C-alpha cells in the first residue's frame, strides 16, 4: 500500500513545528557554550579547515537545502571519497566504513558522542528539517531511489528517527532503513515523536554514535 504524508493532519503539523522551534531554540541557547568549545577544539586540531561542514541534502518533496554539521573530517574528505568507494560497508546508495581514514582526531569523538550533529538545530529553526523525521539523503543517493524508496521524502527530514535509536543500527541494511522510515511516516504522532527524542537522548548519553 502506498504511504501518504501528513498534509491533512493540520493539528499535528502545527504542534510539531511549534515544538521544533521551542526545542531547537532552547538547545542553541542552553548549550551555546558547548558549541564554542567544539569550535575551538576543531580549529586546534585542524587549523586550516572550517568549523562547520555544509552539504547539500534532499528534504521533503525533493527540495534541497544545505545541512550543517561540525566538521569531523579532513578538508579534502569529499575529494577522497572516490578512492574509498570499494571499501563501502553499507548496502544501497549509502556510503559508510567503520575506520574511515578521513575522520580527524576530534571528529572521531564528535561522532562517537553525536556532537557533530548539533548545528542541525539551526536547520530545524530554518524549517529545513524537523527534530524527528527520516534522515536527509544526498542528491546522488535520491537519484537512485525507486518509487517505494522515494516515499521517504513525504515528510520533512529530521535529526532522528527509528533507525538512529536502534542498537544494531550499523548492521541495518538500506532496505531495512527505508522500511523503518516509512513505518515512522505511517505511525507518526506527538507521542511517538516524544518517545523517539527520549530514546535518542539515551543513545547520545551512552555514546553509541559512529
């Protein structure tokens, strides 16, 4: 059965957006000191590169935006991707390897603690993303999607979703990842969003990032 979005669920969409604004603004204000510390550590570790990494991603209905992260890789990471393609440990269009040589010393810990994702709260305030929703994909990845996989784009992309809260997330195949995203779209609610946020905090506090 085809999956539908949440356009007709006006109350849920309004509550979700209101929560996104309040929660992301609170994080940016309360943890501004942490952003400064991370920025300093990145510059000390690799003075030549920028603090932030900006990359084009695809969100709801195929619209593109610039997603922000704290830079966790060397400056020429994108240029070195081609030489590492054959080492890919993921199925489908996603690329990931456990011991990526492009990751910096500070970047390793930022990823382990999921701190590299903190700038995406700025994307949430801009309405590019939501707190909860399917992770935004690269344009090259979306170009390979079939009709079933493209249904991931029916709702706004998010910081976290079902896949990010699974303990075995590194062993999940791309097809399973898509299935989990579509399950979220089918069942999303205020309560399920709150549960996913709480579970994500647990993942962050137990340093399950990679």
